[in-house]
C-alpha cells in the first residue's frame, strides 16, 4: 500500500500501481545520481516510506550522509526510517543531529514529532507526550502530533489529557476511526501498531 500526504499532514492509502511507479522512479534516481546526496536520501526515503523497502531506503540515506554529513533533512528522514525499522535510540540521535544542524528550520515540528514517536516506540510515554506537545506549540492543528500526544498521554495513564486531545482531533478529522488508522499509523511493527491503536482507543477514538 502506498501513502500520499494529505492537507492535514496525515497519510492516505493509494493503489499498487503508484507504489510501483514510485519505486521505479526512486531506483532510477539513485542509479543515475550515485554521488548526489540529495537524490540518495530522497530516493531512499521514498523506497522506505512509500514502497516499504526499509533496509534499502536506510542504506541509501546512510550513503547520502557519508557524502554530506551536514544535510539536516537527511538526518531527519533517517530518523523516521529508523522508527519504521524499530530502532528508537538511533532515530532519536539522528533527529537530534537534524535539529542541531537546522534549529530554525520550517520542519522543526516534524522533527519534534519524530522524536516523540521514537520515545513512544521505546515505551517512554512521558517523553513522547512532552515532545509531541512541543510540536503542537507552533502547529496546533498538526494531526500526527495530536495523535501521538493522545496515544502517549493515554499510555502514561493521563486519560483526561488524552481525551481532551482526542476531542480536538475529532473536531479536525471527524471521520477518523480506529479501523482506519492503517492510513496514518507512524509505526511498522505489529506490536508497536497495537500499542499506538490501543492508546488512541483509550483516548476515545471510535472503532
């Protein structure tokens, strides 16, 4: 299943033909631009995020960083790919490098939410909720951070705060249901997905 960005910063599923086309173009780009760090990390992230080739994507982003270790965007995307693979500590380190390299970047809220997701992956729900709330300070309607905050608060036992956040989510995205979370879940491992979905359910997300 391929995912495409929608206006509320979530991801929606699309068809397998577009997955194949994304994979073809990404592999062609990295083949033609073997020494171009930007092509390598963008192609690698497309392979990982869209086509599901996590190891291939991670390797290409690593090559990009070997060529240019000052690419904040590459460290950021490497963090997300390591979240998908299930390596939270590496993800936190890589996203922290991205934030140090580009502390005033326009995607700081995404990096903060990535850090939250990595802490959630590691079972550190207080840290996850704190980082997701940081992301929301500058982007109050950023749904991935809102969902992460709700799930993290719920898993930490702060149900009132989780329910308050869920109420805001449902105002923005009233059609969201637990049965549709495969469109927006930030994890790949079944156990992590189950924890995330359970947290959102406890926060009040309808089935």
